[in-house]
């Protein structure tokens, strides 16, 4: 199994994880559109990196990520700097749009200079986001679980797919995967 295939499998797993978390997002106090956005990103990455080819036409992904960019962009514009999550979703959606537009990764073809420049900036952003998520994973693992808090209700002291650190860890892995893909576009 090659590295790209491994990234496709990891991305598929992350997309499915976020679909599962989507089912309980509202009850647990998580953003429903946020979980849906992360699920779309994981599934989109898996499709683009799949060794058997993307089962959906690029136009479908352009619509999906265009809608995510529009939704999160308007939330970001309305809330300003306080909308950190909306800003991240906007950057992710635009990054996915770029990947779809240029074919995921360069496949040995020379990309225009602006694509390389944007890829460097996005790889840096996702590298920074990996560090940020690592802090969130650590903080979430150390935080006491409030008694009766549905968002953390899980077996083995907070373990489980709904635990806050699971979401932070999933974001860390997806950010690292996206950073690697953008480095591959250079």
C-alpha cells in the first residue's frame, strides 16, 4: 500500500467519524454544520486520493466545498475575529476547492507558480493548525468531565467517539494530511 492510499484510507475514516459525530452533534452542543463540513472534507480527501479514482465528478465537490466556503465565509464576515471556527472552515473549504481545481496533487505535472505559492501558504497554515490541535487534544484529555455532561458521556473515563479529545485528534490528523497534500503540490 502506498502513502497516498494510506492517506485516502485515513481520510475516509475521518470522514466517517465525523458523520457518526454529526448524528449527536446537536445533542452534544457541537456545531452540526461544522461536523458536516469536516465529514465532507474527509470524504472529499479520500475520494481525491483514492487509488481507484474519485467516484464523483469534480463538479460535485466544487458545489459541496463552494457551499461550505460560502456558509462559513458569511459566518466569519458576520462575526469577525471572534468566529475562529468559521475562519478555519473557510480556509479548509477554499483549500479543498483548490485541490479539486488542480486535481488533488500535481501527479508530476508542473503547476503554475501561483499554485505553488498558495500551496506553501496552506501547508504552513495546516502545520500551524496541527500544533494548535495538539494543544487542544492535550487540554481535552486533561479536562475533568462534568458530571452528567452528555457531550462527554462515554465508557472508560471519557473515551469514545463523542469525547472532545477525539474531535480534536481527528482535526489534528486531517490538518496533517492536508498539509502533506499541499507539500506534495510543490
